């Protein structure tokens, strides 16, 4: 524990993410070996997608520190587009079923651990994005901006889980994606289920992110711009 506390906050975060990803891989791999089934192998792909926005935002922040402002914010925008992939892992709990292949309690722990990793990646990405906003917005606007990102993530979860779109469709299938988005925006009363899901997921993500920030170590202050 002394070693843990001696690490810099950034290294502690990376270690925490590594531990969670190792746990996820071990649980999924064990299930695959003992059941001789790859039915939950998709979790590995979803975990990979969940790491992309974090990696992109980390790189974007480094560019910003080297005063590469335009490339940094282009990358940050790309990171935001991929960010719903992280909390999307929560919805993999929908796959829970009682089967003869593995105990339900095992599958519950396995998927819940992946969902926890997705949330941790989401919170870590949001925090780094919030630091980047120091360069753009006054403090009063940053919370609103983070709320907007949470709203986009909630809507992105809907697009992924119910409409079966993914982040790549922005490039490979933009017409169909835009059609679905415009339909729900133009006629919100006809898509109450969409906006209900979006608002509930967004509120959950924003509130739990704020709780994550409140539970940070005592004396924590927002890093300086430099």
C-alpha cells in the first residue's frame, strides 16, 4: 500500500486501469477455457473500443501542452465521438442469461467487472477532457460543457445498443446515422423512449462522474494549464 501511495496520480490511474483490464481478461479467458465457448468474447472487443477515447484524449492533451492547439482539439472531438464506447459496457449486462455453460453468478461478476472498467475509463477521460477545457472556457461553463458531453454519451449509448450503430458509422454510414438522429431531434414526442433513455443514462453518467471527482484525495486541486 505504501508503494501505491508513493505513485504519482497519473501512474496510479494507469495502474488502476491495468488491474481492471487484467481482471476482465482473466475472467473472460477463464470462461472461454472452461466452457469451450466464445459467446462472451465480444467483451474483449468492447473493452478495446472503450480504451480508444481515453488514449486519444491523453494524446490530445499532450499536443495541447506543446501548443499544438488545432490538432489537439480535432483529436479531442474524435475522442468525444468515441467516448460512448466506454459507458456502453454497462448495457452488456443485458446479455445476462441463465445457461448450463457457466453459473449465472460468474457471468454477473464478469460482465459487471467489464462495466466497471468502462465507467472508470469514462471518468478518467472526462477528467482529462475537463482539464483541456481550462484552455477554452471559464469555470462556470466547464460544468455545462461536461454535461453536454454526458448527454452525447447517453444518446450514443442509445444509438449503439438499440439502433446498432457504432462510432465507425460516422465515416462508413453517415447517411443512415444522420437520418436516425434527425428523426429523433425533429420529432421528440414520437421518440420519447429515445430521449427518456438518453436523459436517464446522461444523468447517471454526469452524477457519478461528479461523485468520482468528489471522492478524489483530499486537497486535490485542478491541475494548472501548464
